[in-house]
């Protein structure tokens, strides 16, 4: 019986893969659907037009979903029309397209919560805020662990424990998916039909997580780094790694889901009738990043590498959480295989 | 929601030539531009060249909304601004940041130490000196040579206000009547009761470090010594990340910090 009068709204349900597909397909009418697609090699987050394109078993992506779709790599934040009376500022319209960011892993969900702290703080950024408000986050608990993952050491995974800041949580339970509606807006908008989870289902979810936790290979002590970092900022491992291996290419920063730094610069059209003020992801690994007239505060490569390592593993006083979510992307995409967890381990010795 | 990147316009109402490459622009902002406090800064610029952080060298007072920026032409934005004339419009956002802790000065001996252009953000403190109720105010200013001393014509007026002004230059040249040498040497000779002193220091980072150290030798605590470090800034709002120093965003948590807050982080001389 599922008539109008007996309809009962569930906030948690176990549904088959087919039903999940149908459920998600149903959102396409009102939402642009973005999810992990492609499976050969690395999946990537992009717009998908059918649920079949989504790779629910993906391990990681090069570009993180949150940063890529909430803080675009390049965007116009303002423009000026050059008139005879002088430049006149014109605000670009705020993004208003409703979107679903589907299949965001626990680490990447935490990264979005981190970006929220940056861009929705004392000075909220209107573009980030508009995208964030129009984007529903469907998180997905991990099924596999890579050799570079260390979310288990920094409290961000592999199963998502945060209770707010995202909309839906999915767990692949084998034959079924556990779907949990997490946000007030999700509970209001989405209806869920399926078998409500019982004690044994939640037991199974716990077992899946415990099983997953056995597969992590990274280990370092994330606590206690503070004293070591500040007392030994010139530790030889930093110098050796910087001078021997670091190329200052900035890959680590670009693929980092919490790296929020960006440059702001003006772009003039050929006609000079219009100036666009742009922002673009920037990297503290770049030589000019901290340069001012008369000095460069991180002129040495070692200083720039240290800034990345310390900002990710320490400096919790900045936003109350660590800068890393343990996704391992900076290790995976470093052309010379620099591993911040190895640096931390060496410094803790 | 208002786009915080939209700048205000301000008309240049006067230009003072301070030293060879340093000019002071007297600015009248369009209505709605919030008044700044001593130690705060604006992102100053022009469409097409971008923006640069510049501290206020005069703050708006009851009798006037006008304020000043003292700018040395040293980069793309400041080079461009140095070509501007009276009546021209510039664009700015702000005021940003945490200024000097003026409420800690009451009844204290306020020691102002500046080097070179670092006098610019100190000047608004002198401007409102009467309101601070400090027991005593000492200003120690150092410059490279007599020709590069900014606000030259104002020291006499400041002395009349009861402020002890001590000037020093590295290279004195002919006719220089004041001190020669670095500003730390004057601090060394200064009589200070450490528990009653509050210091505001602004200048090159190396100078701020040595000036602060000199005060520490006189037992002034790190929590009473304030500095205003310079960092690259693009937004002024703690978003672009360029000015990060340890856990701090110099733009929104500073630019004025107590020495104690800054100490211990790498990539600085503090």
C-alpha cells in the first residue's frame, strides 16, 4: 500500500541499485547532475546526463569536486565598462542553476565544509555562496581505500560522520544502497521510498567500515606535530625534499580539495571598452606568491614547501580544523612523489 | 547579497609631494564609503591595473570625510597612481583590517617607532593624539637620508602638540640637525617604564624586529609591542590567501598584531 493517505516519509531507506538509479534520474528535470564519471584510469567529476555514466566504485579523481564546482578554477568577479565618464562597475549575475553534486566521498565532503569556513565567514563570497546554496551534496561512503589515503588519521573518513553541511549520504551495502537524508532541505524536497533500515543493516554498515579500515596503509601521528613544526621549521627533511625533489610546479595545491588561494587580476578586452576582474586558483608554491616590493617572504623553495606541509598538517588555529582531509591527491599527483605524511613522520622522529 | 569586490570611487582633492617617489593623495570618497581607523588599509587601484593594499595616512575626522593615502611608486598599481592629478578619480575598497589598539594607550607611555614609509600608518595615531589620553607620546622616526623623510613639514606641529619627536637618518648629509644612525639606538637611550609602555612599530620587517628587541631588552612585554607587517594581498578579506602568516590572515586578523601573536611562525623575522 502506498496510497496518498498511507504515505509515510522516510529519511533513511535501503533501496536497490535500480531504484537508486530511477530516484536520481528523477532529479534531472530540476537539477544539473554532476558526478564521478569514467572508469578507465581516473574518474572525473563532470556533468552527467544519465545515471549510467556515474561510476559508483570510483576511488579518487584528480580534481576535487567541491573546489572545482563551488570555487571555479577561473571566474569573473566583476567587470568595468569604460565610458567617457570613466569606468563603471558591473556585477556579473550570481550563479543560480540548481545542481546535485553526486557521489562525493567523505574526505571531499569535509573539504567542502572547510571551504565553507573560508568563503562563508566574516566576509562571505557571493559567488561561492550562491553556488553552495544551489548545490545539493550527495555524499558517498567509500568502498575502497588507496595506498595514499589517510582520512582515517585525520577524522574525515572513510565513512562520513559529519551530521550536517551536506544533503544525502549513500552507502553501498552490496545488494542495496543505504540512503540517508541529512539536511532539512533534503528532507523537505526529496521523498524516499524503500525498506527502513533495521538494526542488522546498521550493524552491517559498521562492519563494512571496519573492514575498510583494515586496508589503510598510511600511518603517522597527526597529533603533536605542532610543537615539532614550530620548533624545527628548518628540519633537514624539508630542505632535502625541497632542494632535491620539489619542482614548485604547484600540482599539490591545484589538486588539493582545501587549497583555496586565488589570484585576482584584471583582463582588458582588445577594444579596451571593458575590463574584466578575474580570479583564478593560485599556488603558494609559485615563486611570486608571497612577493612584495622589497622582499619575498617565501623566496626559498624550502619555505614554499614548508608552507604547504604546515598549512595542511598544522595551523589548526586558523579554522579550528586541520587543512588536510587525507585524500592523498597531493601525493598521487606530485611528479616526484613527495609525500607530506613521510615528511611529517621524518620530522617526528 | 552585495558584491564585496565592487569598489567605491574617490576624487583626488590634493596631492602632496613627500619625497622623490612618495606622494600623499587627499581623497574625497563617494557617499557610503565607511570611515577608516588608524592602522587600517584600503585596497586602492584602478580598473585595468588592479589593486594594492595601502594604509591610511590620515583618517576622516568629525569635520571632514576626507582621508589620505601616502604612496610610493614601486609597482604596477602604484606606478600608475603616481601619474594621477588633482580631480582624477581612483577606486578603492575598504577600510580593511584591525588597526592600532588605541584603547590600550590611555594613561600609558605610547612609543611610536617608524622607518621610512612606515610613518604613514603611524601618522593617523599622531593626528588623533589628543583623544588618546596617553600620559606621554614619543615618536621615533628613521629614514635613509634627509631627502627621504616624509611629512617633513609636520614634525614642528606635532612637537607643539606635546609629542616628543626624534628623527634619525642613516646618511645625514649637510645641514642635518638631528640624529644619525638606526632608530634602535634612540630606543636604547629612551627612558621607559616597561609596565607603562605601549609601542606601535611600522617599517621594514628587519627594522620592526630590531626595534621590538630593543624594547624587550627594556622589559616591555611582547603583548604591549604592536607591529604592522606587510604582505601581498589581493582581496583584503581573508579569502585569496596571499597574506597568510602562520594561522593568520594579515589582511583581516591584522595588519596590526601584537608581537606575541606573530612570534614563532616561519617566513618572517619576528
